[in-house]
C-alpha cells in the first residue's frame, strides 16, 4: 500500500487481477512507484481528453490507431495528461505492442505494460479501487491519531510548541508556525527536545529573508492557514509551514497539519482573548489609579501583581490616544502585544494597559531619575507609534496616534499625573503630528477642550475669527493658514513668509487683508492672544 493514500503501479501489478494477466513491463520499469489515483478503462482514440491525471489506464488497444503516427500521438497525449501507467491487453488487436508505442512510451517516461492473458477489466478496476479507498482511509486514521495526540497534549497543559513537536516527529521534517506576514512564531524539529536552534536556522535559510519570502516556498513545501485572526470569516491568524526538508511532506502530513491547524486556531484565539483581557485589566488598574479609586499606599502591591516592579526612581505616566471610535474586538490584543515588543528595547520597567471605549493606551514607566524623562519619553513615543503601525492602527486621515507624556513623580502624584495625561491626550487629538507632547504645555488646549460644549466658547470663536472663516468659504486664497502660521511664528514675518513660500510683499498684503476683515491690529499683544485662543478653541467647537 502507498504512503500517500493510494497504491503504486508496482503494487497494482502484484494484485491478483492484473497478476493473472501475466503482466510484462516493456517501458518505464523504473517509474513503477508512481501513485495510482484512480483506474480507468477505455478504447476511445481521444481518451486522453477524458482523464485528469494520476490514472492507470486499461485498454485492449482499439483506440491506439493502426499507423505509427497515430500510435505515437496517442501515447504522447496520455503522457501529457499525466497518467501513471498504460496497461494494454494483448489479443485480437495486438499480439505484441508495436515498436512505435514502446519507443514513444520510453521517450515520454510513461510506464507501459502488456498483458499476455485476458483479464476482466471490471474486476481489476474494483480490486484496485478498493486498495485506493483503503489507503485513503488509512491516511485519515493516521492523521486522526496525530490529531488525538495533539488534543491530549493541549488538554494536559502543552502549548503550541508541543503540537508542533508532535507534527515534526510525525512528518520527520521541521515544522514552523509563522504570522500571515511571514514572521516566525514557533519552530520545532523531529526529536529536537528543547534545542530550537536547528529548526530556527532552517527557517532562517528557507523563509527568514525578504528575498526568500518574495520567491515563495520551495517546491514541495506544505502551507496550511490557521484561521481566526482578523475581521473576516476567512481571515488568517497564522500559517503552518512544513518545508520539503529533508524530504517533501506527503499528503498524510498535510492532512495531519490541517487537523492540527484547527486546534491551533482555538489555542491562538484563546491566547489572544487572554492577552486582551490582561491588557484591559492593566488598563482598568491604571484608570482606577488615575480616578483616585486606588490609594497610593496600596498601588505598588497591586502593580506588582500585574508584573510592574519599578525601582526607587520617579514614575512617568504616558498616554497614547487613538481614534475616538472603539477599535474592532481583537485589535487591542494585537496592539498591546506589538507595543510591548517595541517597548522591550527601551530598557525601562513598563506597565501597559488598554482602554478600548476611550480609545487610549495608558502606561506607567519606572525612571531612574527625573533627568532622563525627556530621553525616555522620546524612546517610548517611538516604540508606541511603531507598535501602533505594526497593528495597523492610526487616526482618521492616516495621522499617527497622539502620545502625551505627563509629569513624573511618586505613587502619590501618579494619580493626578495619569488623569492629566489621559485628558490631555484626548484634547490633543486635533493637533499637528509631533513625536510626543508634554502634558504641561497643553494646559490651555485642555481647558478649551473642557469648555467645548459651552455656548460662550463658540460665540468667542465666531467674534474673533468669524469674518475670516466666512471669507475663506467664498474666496481664494484662504487667509486662515496665513494667520495660523503668523501666530505660530510669534509674528516674525520673515519666518512666516519662508514657511508659506511667499514673497514678503504678498505676505504683507495678506496680513493687511486679515487686519481689515477682523478689524484688529495684529501687532497688539491682546489681539494676538485672543486670536491664538480662538484658533485653538476652533478645533473643539467646529
């Protein structure tokens, strides 16, 4: 019986049905280990067009033709279709197979067998088909046995690594689990024990480089999707890879991998849910701390349970603000994992949580001293943005998330500092992109955000810059960007002109037009203050 769920041509010739025909192999004797997918009997000259490949064809030769050219074309057609062997029963049509048939079969690499005694083709077909079905059933049983062992391993506390180890032992090849993007998650090799360097090195050679991924898997490699990681029903969470090293995996190995993929989908889904629950739990702790529901003297012990053990230095609160709309379920686990992986390079203790409903990620970091606040803030902001990018999350319009760094201090000060940073992150969502914002420099924006629903604030904006907004709705060039840049450059006209790519006279004309529309003097400090506040308030009232 074949190892691929069928039988070989050699085995078919040994069965009683064909053996009774006294088979003689006249071509392709070295190719008899091909697997027979199915058996077909027929006499039509165009029979090749009726086949799919992998068949063993039984015939008396009536369709082979009488001329050598017809016979060569007939054999070439069968070889091109991919049948595994041609069995011709000698008799009224041929006493011996013509040289044209034998020579063409040899040249095409097609096993050719002649039967010297008549056999019932129906009985031969039934006999071989029974062997094929039994072979497929044996494959399923072997794959189910592997599935049973994998299930038992998981129920007994084994994880993904144990499942891959069972598959690797069964296939005799390394087995890898990688992300849908091609990043290695786990690796196992047959009989590897705890030594993972071997399979990892194999993966690095076959799949690790960008060039290798772009070239695609080597011939014979088996890829099986592990579903369950995205928004669609058919989304791919990960991918099982069975490379053709040292030998190509067999169909039974693919079947076992497909069975195991269903188990791994559940395991990875559970891990993602556990990961998200843990991240939400840390987010709840940080929010309770910010809202004063946890006392400063109780906070260190609770944080230690969550895995956060800072040193004696100050604590630095950081909040990353995302889109105000809640993210789809599951993205928060991916975000938390990506951010934590990026933060691992910063070298500082970190407690990271998620708050899906508020659309933010709060953190506490342990500093050695206040003097490293700016340097750590820059590294953490870079890590946060990189993690969000890996998770595919950004604000509307493709803008990066807002990162706000609070005031450093002890556990007593952490409550107010976290609350301040969280509110400021919400207030800063409309600001231009910067690597990170210092919460202490955004207090005016925070105050205006808190007054966003007050009708007096909207009235103030309308009085201060309403005529300019009306102008820009109807006429060009728009003057509001000129005023914003002029005020951002503290009234320095040369810098404003360079920023806007204008010559000085054009800038002077625009500033004069702005003063005329607003009825104000742009050199007056009180006017500049009022206009600056109005422009900042407009983000929260429009």
